[in-house]
C-alpha cells in the first residue's frame, strides 16, 4: 500500500470516528487517468474490445479481464453473499481474482463497473465491490462508475462527446459483426472464416478510432457496407440447422463466463444462434427515460435530449440494416422501432426493472423471425427476469404455439451438466420439428379453420 494512501486512510479514519461515519472510499481523480490501469470485466467479447480501444484513444489505460473458470465464482463467494445477484458475484470475483494474481501494480490500478440507475440490484454492485476490496485487503484501489444517471458523481467515468460517439459506433459495429458471424458460422465451408472476419474488423475499427475516424455517418455507412460484403462473400453450404435465440439478463445473456459458454455449446450442438444486439438495450434505456417523463413529469429539455439521442441511434441502426439487406444471402435484424411495440398484449412499458419489457419483446421478435427455440438465461432469484422472462413464457406459447422456450438459471450451485441437459431437451424437440417440416405436409380440407391460437393472436 502506498504511503500516500496510508496517510489518506489514517486521516479519513480519524475524521470518520469524529463524525461517527465510516471512512470514505478512494476516489478516481483526473490525474489517475495517466497513472492508473483501468480493469473492467468482459461481458460482450466482440463489442468490448472496440469500446476498450475507444477509451484508450481518449487517454485511458484500459484492460479487459479474461480470467475465468470456477475459481472466479468461488472467489466471489468469499466476499459476496450467495443470495446476491449472480452477475455481481462473478464480476466481483473476477476483479478480486485479478488483483490477487500479482499481474498489476495495486497502487496504480482502478476498476470500472456499470450502474444502471434503475431498480435492479445492478445499481448497488459498486458498493458491494468497495466492501469486498476492503475485506480482501485492497482498500487503495479506486472504483469508477460507468453510468448515465448522475450516480457516483465524484468517481464517474467522464464522458466526452468524442468518447460517446466512439462507444456508440463500437456498439453498432459489434452488433453487426455478432449478427453476421452467428448466421454465417454454422454454414461456412472453411471453419474459422466468420471469426477471422471479427478479428479483422476489430483491428480495423481500432485503427480508425486511433486516426479519429470511424464515427462519422459517412465512415459508418462505408464500414457497415464493407463488413456485410465480407460476410456475404464467405463460401458456405446451407444445410438444415436448429435455430436458437438467446435472451435474458444482460450480463448472463452475453458473457461466456456468466452463461457457461452458451453460444459455444449451441454451436457444438449444430445450432444457428441469434443473439439480439446490445444496441437494443441502449435504446430500451432511452425509451424508459421517455416513459418516465410521460408518467411522472419532468423537464422538457430532458425530453428533447431523449428524442435526439433516439433519433441519432435509430439513424445509425438504419444504416447498418440497409447495408445488410443489400445481400440476399444475409439476414438483417429488425428495427428497434418495431421491437418496441412487440410487448403489447403481454406486458406494459411500465415493466422496466432489469431487462423489463425488452426481454418479452425480444422473445416475440425471435419467434416471429423464425427462431422459435429460445434459451432464456437468467440469474437464479432475479425477480425482474422471473416476471418478464420466465413469467411470460406461457402466454407467448399461447399466442405462438411454435415457441419452444426454456428458462435456464445460472448461479454458483447450478451445475453445467444440468443446464446443458435442459438445453439438449429443447434442442431435441426442435430437431423433431425440423425433421417434420422436411416431410410432406398433409393436405388440409378447405373447410378447416385456423387454429384457436392464431385467432387469439389476431384479436390481440
């Protein structure tokens, strides 16, 4: 521990005793931008590589943590109660495991964690992390908050316009790469072609960010078109595949550490995976801000800001979709302006804790787009997901009988074998249906009526 921090801690402790309050935590100061390495947990591997590159170009020294395995969860259990949200346990365990590894100068290391600012427990992770750092013997390590809600004002990551533009561009570039790689990978003639293009474009986007490019509308339009053209040109052989969508709590949905390598497992089972994009969650948060203002009132200026941000992200989204739609052998994702209405008839826009109405909308969208087999990944005991995810499955099946949805709980006590066996049962049902679709269909009599579920769907 540095002498400077010891002096700070002793003074803070004396002041805390004098006022009956605990000593304050170390804050991330502007000077630390040049002296500290900022560690942040891996969540979305394709996206975060480019977001990290954007931060480095803005002067931050960043490093994405890749340490994983069961030891991370066990490390988290030492400092976080096992009833706490599983993502918090994993993220904190990953941080503590990294700090104990001896790879970092602890007096010049900081941690970065997100805060949603909503009713989900995610907003409290930062306090759990600081408590864990003190308990683990790393009280000198400052923690930054990545949030847009005005939380942690003295230790928030400072967003500049250039950094915001690069981060938004990185999210959409990541979404396009993830979308196209997932639909090309199962059919590529040469194994590894789709993943090689991911690496190529991550490096290219990082190079463009370093040169001050890649964020203008013209740059993004050209990059979206070039990425789509690269994937459209990959030689592939189309064979019947089980199509599986993945939804759920945002960390467990995207993070291989959180979902036990779910995408890799589904690929090994011969499935084509469809993962809704990260930009959808960003736009979901924007919509929620607009809904809050409509329900509870607020500044008109704030309302105009929300509309401007939504227009900005929608414009980028349309460019990406248009680039993909130029190729007949590629499938473009749906526009969020369509997704935002798919909750209707199932849950209201007021259901916005955690992933809220977006999770329900994504399941409906997947079924409508030909991915009726869905894994709903959720941390055990995550109340929002049990309402808007698991709680909506029966109603979605009533409206869409083809929906084959299985909820999978992830927590320290859940075994990977049990999780994968449940998913295999879902895949087995999907394969039976796939084989049935290949068989000749029986000729229906003219007087036969549409199924009741279809009539119900139209009525809704």
